[in-house]
C-alpha cells in the first residue's frame, strides 16, 4: 500500500524526469509514451508471450528464450519490455520474427493498467531480478500466469528481501514458476516461497559466443599490428579512471601497449575519450594509429574485441 501511494504521489515528476533523461540520451523521445502505457503499435493476433528484463544482459537471456519457444511453438508472438536504449538497440538487431520490443511502463498503476489493456499477454516471464510491485500485482489481478527465470540477486538485495520477508513473499506469490541462477539466490527464494526453487545455472552462460564480423576483425587486426593489448569491457562510471591508471603503470613496462575500453553504455564514449586524453572512438570511425587507448563505443561488437584481446 505504501509503495502504491508513493508512486502515485511522485507521478507528476515522471514527465520532467523522463524528459531530462531523453535530453541526456538515455530515453527515446519519440517513444516516451510507452513509459506511460501508451503504444503506437498494435497487439499481434493470437497468443502473446511477454518477457521483461532490465537491460542488455537480461535481453540476451530473453532472446534465447524467445528463440527456443518460437522453435517449439511457431504460432506464438512475443513482446519484450526493457528499460534502456542499449537493450532496445540490441533487440532491434537480434530479435527473431514476431517479436516486438517496447519500453517497460513506469511502475505506476495507471501506466501498468495501460500496458496490460493494450498488449493483453497470455503469459509473462520476468528475467533475473527486475521485479516491479505494481506490474506484478496487476498481472495477478488480470489472471496472467507469471514465471521468474534465471533469478539472480546480490547479497545486499538478498539481505533486503530477508528484512522485508512479508513483502518478498507477497511479490513472489503470483509466480507459478521460479528458477534461480545460483545456489545463494535459490536458497533465499526457497525460504521466501516455502518450497524448493530449482537452481538451473546462469542462462547467460548458455548463450552462444557473440557474433564476430570477419571483415571487421581482419581490418582491426591489421590496424593493431603486433601491439599488445587488453580489454576493459562493460565499464561503468568511476571504473574508467581506475583502468586508465592501471594502463599507465602497464605502459612503463610495455610502452606500446593498447587499452580498449568498451563502456557498458556506449553514450559514455565521449566522456571516456576525454578522460583518456582525446582517445579515438570507434563510433566516429577514428583510426587507432599510435593511440594508447581506444574507445569501443558501439553496439554489437563486443565479441570482436573479446576475440582480439588476450586479456
């Protein structure tokens, strides 16, 4: 009840907050209506499976599930809701047929009702730990069966769930099926649910190796020559400075060493390049030449850099 009252009270701030995020490149202005439960695209005919995940990693798991379900049931359609532009870009490139990406509605009752009224999913699948109370409880209210797969929570999150066990039990009650990615999460969720939660392993580790564009790999390999290099992948704010400092120490022994930084959110590429002394950026097509740092601020190429870098 407190959560619902709080989200209702804060609702007038939602528009300005989303507009500010859009100005910062974190939201798509043309699709802000989706955050409020308003959609331009029509619901597919027939049975619709809705999958929900936070960002890129969860989207990868969701896309694996979509491919597996579609192979067994080719008549199904899928709606995949996520919360970030990077995940939207990933889904746009990799989504199988009959798959629609949308931005997840804000977890306020009106937006959530708009989502369910428009898409009317026949099944909902939550990936990992993106659990929004209004979204879950409205699904229960509209009799939509739910599953939670690859559940994975940090020790801090599990401690909060233990402290708020009544709320945790209430949130988990609508899920007809729950599976965990690790023993720690499985044990905690088993306690909250009052029954065994199967631990199936992390589905992210079952994903196929990332796609590598052979021509891009050959071109970048030629540009690197025989230089020694290492990769810092999926970095977050605050980590880049630490990595750059380590690279400076490394260059004392290997003066020609190259560091490739692939930020978790490519829109940070400009800030990282500035931090690294105007380092070349892949998104701008800048050549590496004799630079000591290269910013890989593109989407869908991480497999290429993993393949090139020995560390």
